C-alpha cells in the first residue's frame, strides 16, 4: 500500500499522447530531495526521525519556552501557523520516543508527539482496457471482467445539471501534482495574488516576495510542505504519481479532446505536496501545514487520499481548523474494520469530513477497502480506475490504479459539482447531501454508515441543482456533454 507501483502497460492504443516532461523552471527545484539529516533508516518508519511536534500551553511565557528549548537542545525547524504547533529538530543523541516522553511531562507543553507518517492509500492494479467505468458503467470489460451496467456514480446524467465551475477550488494534499500535465494544466489553480503584474502563470516570474502576504513566497500554484518550496510538482520517480492520479479523478479537464475527464470538468486543482522523498510517506507536519494553507487560500474541497492508524493531536487540530472546505478522506486499504481499529483522518468525527470506502464494477466493496458501520460514510468506485499520471514517472501520463485513494477523489469531484451548482450550501450541508443521496447496496449494508455508493445525479438533485446545461455559477464556459473516447 505504501508504494504506488506502475504496473504493466498493456492496452494497445492506450497511448493518448506523448508530451515531454517540462518542469516549470520558475519553480524551485527539489533536486536531491534530502533534508539535513544523515539518517537513512529502513523504509516506512512510523514517524520522521530526528524531529517532534510540540504545542506549548498558552500560559507558557516566551522566556519559559526559550528555557525549555535550551534545556533539551531543541531547534525550531518550522511552524504550523494554523494550529500554533512547532516542529522541533532534536539534538544528536536524543531519540524521538525519549523526547516525547520527557516533553509530555513538561508543564509548559500542551502536547508533544512524533511527526507520524501518513501514507497514500492506493494499491497497484492491472490495466487491460481503458475506460472510466466508475463514471458510467455499461458493463464494459476491464481487466478481463465485464462489470454490471449502472454500477457507477451516474455521472453523465449529473453533467446535464452541471459540469462544474472554475470558481471552485479542490486542494489535493498528496505527492504533488504534475502541474504541466495537458489534462490538468487547464484546471490548475493559480494564486492571482502572486502574479505581480503577470497576465497568467505562463508569463509569471518569481520575484522573491510574498506578494499576497500569506506567509509563502512566490506560491504561484500551491506549495510543497515537506521541502518548504513553491514547487508542488509530482516529480519523485520513486514515490510519485499518486497525487496526479487523484487530481485527475476529481478534476481532469473535461471535453478538451484529451485523455480522461474528472468528475468535475472545470474545478481548479490546488496542488499541495507533502511527501518525504526519503520515505515515500507524508509527515503529519507537512499534511497539517497543507490543511492550514488550503483553508487560508479558500479551498472549497480538500482531498486526502492518505491515512494512518495513529491518532495525532497535530492532525486532529489541523482538521478541526478547517471550517470552509469539505474534507474527503480515504478509509484505508487493509480490508479492516475502522470501527475496531481506528484510521485517521478518515475517522475524525468532524461534520464537514466524509470518509470513503471503495467499490468495484459490481457495486461490491473491494476486498481491500476498509469499512466501518460508524466510522466510514459512503463508498465510491475505487478499483481499476483510469486517470492522469505523473509524466515524471511514466511519460505516457495515464495509468490504472485502485484503492480508497481513487474512491476519495470521486467524492471530492462530486462535492465540487455540488458547490458549483449551489453556492449557498455549507460544507456540512454538502457532506449531508452526499450521504443522503447514495444508492444503497446489500454489500455495503453495515459496512458504511449510509449503506451505499455515491450517486452524482441524485446528490445534485438533492442539492437543488436543476436545469439543463451548464449551471456552473461562474465557469462562463459553454460545455457540451460529449466525452472523448479513450480507447
Ligand atoms: Ca504568497
Ligand atoms: Ca512573489
Ligand atoms: Ca480531458
């Protein structure tokens, strides 16, 4: 589950186009990908070595904080401003467990904890035939299996009501996004407050200034919260690809004659990279920083196709600090009951958060999908899902993947459609509408709280989105519903 490996690339005629990978040269390179650490331990540590997360009690004075940092030899590595939590670098000879144990007993400290890794929730999948059955299941053969017609989210009918709007922002907290991908670039979020006179991102040059005063210098198209750079590209050959796949499921450009379409054709993708290139995991400190940025910069939906089994004050607080976005979380891929073995962030009880299990072409829960009658809300297609892929990893730019990671952006895309179609709804109302409009299925009964798989058409109707054609509320585009064949 940790590794997202590219599997055989079998289908003839699957190559939709080939484009050279071009890293926008204005963005800060992430070359090397190493932090200032000499630790090269085995892969998939439970937490980042050599650092801890600490929040002081509000009563702690500046002098008391300085004393404590001197006593333990702590150096501030960075701050997560949205929740007032500090990332400390530990001195040589002080290990994470010892530091946490000692600091938890310190009266100045509200909490101290390791910087746990979350992991992407995708698993490899065998491609054979290219088609997006999750959006429209006609019984087509995928991976040698003919599905059940109608076991899909009913997207084509939903697109009669709205195909989305470019005023809606979907933040993708993940490995990054291949921002130059032709099927994503048209929908890439651009921070207009950093344009500094440039007409568009194409003409933009960095000026070394934080033009919009949001605390991030030259954050023109998002941020990398692990490397602390303005380059959120999904460019790790070893661990990359996942975020680009997720972004495409939610919001690849629709009706552009290329590749695939997202559930939402026109929402803006805000890439927020959070992956440690040493490990392939996503440190909670980086994920929490990304959550704060998404909220600060007005994201309407946050996609979190990641998770871990460790509760964390930092992650819990960062989730709770998000008030304006729908947070969509993967339930996990161990085939286990999250009511028994809690999984995070999917298991947090926030009313603007929705936890997603994965179904297959037959509307059955996929064997590897976690479930939970209380702790998982809905299911969505998450097996043999075809989407955009990082060209840094595979030059073709598309692949199949499966996992609750893939089911999650189906729901994120739907949340974006709902928010495009009805701007008066709160995030909590959007979650409630998605949960209340599922197609109930026997295999999901007692497995997810709603007992069903999402239905985009029913959700849009329940949200009061009506009329034909584009009701995108600001998209200004005149989309037709014709889709490009991908095979
Ligand atoms: Ca800025
Ligand atoms: Ca700037
Ligand atoms: Ca497309």
